[in-house]
């Protein structure tokens, strides 16, 4: 019996040791966390070994994404524990420090500018010893060889690139056969009936000489590209940090698509308005239609962003479609007041810039809006905050302006809308630990988004005024380069240290100039390969681009991803990627079906 008992004790000991092994590390004790930490993916494990220390230890940590933030206490390690493990966020490099609680003047603090980069799923150790009352620390040492966290992304891009190559090869080899397939070459729909619609239906039909028509598939395709990326990032973007919005300053993929969509809305507007001018439609009638569409867009957005809440005071007043509504109202309203018929063949001294000179009054109004935005941003007094503050508050600026999130932009929203109707979970909250409500689609940003829409309208004017492809391409590239240079100047080519940093949360001036620059260049690329040289049909992005409003609203209303039905726990980028791609693919297939049925839904 004694022998049996020893065997059982031995087996239990082995089982206990094995059960504590996770990917090659033995976690004897999980460090008690003093702050909220991530779990699951995008994390590594740092084991702190204090076997050579006879006092309590505090581990301090801060993400490098937190600009001008002091180190924060991450965990407390009692002297009774020789080893414990802490979870580290791997999305950005981190700064570390170790403090000896018995003598706060002695600590391991690496160079304050030293950032430690941790690999996802990595197991690290940090060894601490004590000698002569002073503590000494090694740098984190990795014990395993984690695979590249981006493999799921590489595989997905490779699969779609392969499918695209197969598609192109089949299309070139069997061009005659494929012309019979409407999925590849859809039937040309007579879109003149939709000439007054400019929010997602086929709008891009230009009348040339006589009855000849020019169809710009590139605009629908560009709109579709923006929408598909937007849906993917809204579903989570496979939980990659660069597919989620920036925490404050800077740019990620998620920060690109919404402003592109606004720019495209302005471009589409030019076609419909030229048709209205030619048909002698009164300005009053047009303004009523503009107002009606703006109200519908706002109500749709209000329901989408506030759906699921049974308390009116918890509803979010502003949001994506609400921003569309106000932007459209201002841009279309001013364009209606000042619009004139484009003189395509005009022969004047300023013929090379007539896309600007014909609309000089609009330029004055739009630049006035920018001036108002700039004055409010940098001159409006905000109680308890520095005038002109552009930071996220919270831990930023060493915690000196905790309640100043968004500066004037946040203050205006809270004063006009009330604190209850302002968005409560801004992207800066996680990193900067802010406790002030802030809406990135707030009221002040409407002024800069209106100018962005106007810059898109300018691209449409180029398409209307100039019919030669070379003239169009030259102007698209010039606008892209000039706007990009202005954005670079304002932000000083720096993420955080410019006069006006590129910031999607604030819809800063440098941000909308950078987005317009990218939109001009990307649209130019689409125009050349789709409409000029017919290298690409625009599929599959062409289809959601022609029904963008219905696809966007449906994907938001039915936002619970397919994991609900798959019964999968997505603890890796692979499963998230599979689920998110399937989510987006479903809405693309719906848009293909709507195109087959010649159903185009707009407001």
C-alpha cells in the first residue's frame, strides 16, 4: 500500500508539473495585476524571477503607443514569491521598470527611450537579483520560437491573389465565353434614371457628344473597395491592431475607409448635379431633396448606432451615417446655391483651371469653414484645459490634462449634446485610460469632413469639365501630390510632434488633407486600369459599390458575426480571419445578387 501511495503521489506530482506548462514555460504564480490587461491573442507572457531578492518588487510598464505617458504600476510581486508571470500586450513596444519597494531609490530602469518588443505568444523571463542593497535586472529573454503572428494575413492575401490571377487568366483566354457571363461582365444597366441619386446607386454616367455615354466603373469600384475594407475592420479585422482605429494620433487601415467614402460621395455629386442643371431643375426643389436625404441618413444612423439600448439617455447621437448626413447637407447645399453648368469646350485664358475658377464662390465658403474649424480648435477656451489642446487626456502629457480629451472638439459635444448622448468608448480609452466621453464623429469634425467631401466634389468637376483621360490623370495626380505635401507639412512628417498631427479622432486638417491625397491617387489608379485601359472590370468591389447604402446598413444592423452560428471560439488570428472574411463575403454575394436583379437602393 505504501508503494502504491508513493506511485500515486509521484503521478500526481508529474501531472501537476505538466499541467503548469504552457508553451514551454512553468507558471508557478500569476502576478496580481494593478491594471486591466488583455488576454487571448496579441499577448506574450513575461515571467519575473525574483529568487535573489529579499524585498517586495513592483513592475512598471507602459505601451509606447501611449505618447508622453509615465510608467504605470503593472503588478506587485511579494518577497514570498520567487517567480510569477505577467501578461504583456504585443501590439506595440513597451517600456519597463522594476522598483524595490523597500528602497524606492533603487530600481532597474532601462534607458527611458528603450522600448522592448515582445512577440505574440512569446514566453519571456526577466531575472532580478539584489547585491549591496541595489537590485540588478536582465533584459527580457525569450525561451520559445513563436510563429509569425501575420501568417493568417499572408495566407489570406495569397489565396485572393491566386484567385485573382486565375480569374484574369481565364478572362483573357476565354474572353468571348466570359462576355456571356453577367457575373464577370454584368449587363449594362441604363442608369440615366438614377441621375439624381448620388449616395450609392449607379451615378457615374457622363453625357458626351450627342447620345454617346461614358460610364465610369472606377468610381463604383473605388466605393466598393472602401466599403469592403470598412466592413472587414468593423467585424474586427482578424484582431490585428493595424485593422483597428488608431488610439489617438497616426493612421491605420481602419482610419482610411470612412473618409474615402466621404470623398467619393462628393465625386458622385458632381454627375447628378450637372444633370439637374441641364434639365433646369429649380434650386429650391434640389435643396428640398438634399434636406430629405440628409434627414433619412441621420435617422438611419441614429437607429444603427443606438440600436439595442432600451434607455434613450444611452443612445449615441452622432455616428458614421450621422456624419454623412451633416456633411452631405452642407456640401450639397452650398453646391446647389452656387452650381453652374460645366463649360466643357470653353476657350478662355483660365481654361486649364476652369474646374476651379467656375466654382470660386464655393471655394470661398469651404475655406471659411476651415477657418472657423481652426479658430474653434485653437482659440476656444476650454475650462481646465490648455487652449488649443489636441491630446487624448488621461495618462497623456504625464497626466496633467486628464479631463481634456479632444480639447475643443470634445468640449463642444459635451456642451451642445450633453454628456449622456456622447459616445462613451473612444479608442483612446484603452491605452490612455481616459474617463471622459468623446465621439470621433462629433460636431466640430463636420466642418473638416465637409471640406473633404468638397475635395471629392472637385475630382468630380475634373471628370465633368475635362473629357481627355490624360488631362484628368494629370490633374488627379497633381491634387494628390499637393494635398499630400500640405498634410506632411502640417504634421511635420511626424506622428505626434507636428503642428497639427494626423488624427482621425479629431478629423484634423492634416488628416483630411492626407485622406484626400490618398483618395485622388487611388481613384486615379482605378480610373486608369478600369476605364482607360480596361485591364480590370472592378469586380468584385464594383457590386457592393453600386449598392453601398443598403450593404453598409445591413452589415451594421446584422453586426453579430458568423461565429454565433459556427459555435467557434476564435482564440487565434486564423479563426478570426476565416470568420471575418466569410462575413464580408456574404455581403459581397448579396450585392452581386442585387445587381443581377437590377435592384439599386438609395436614399
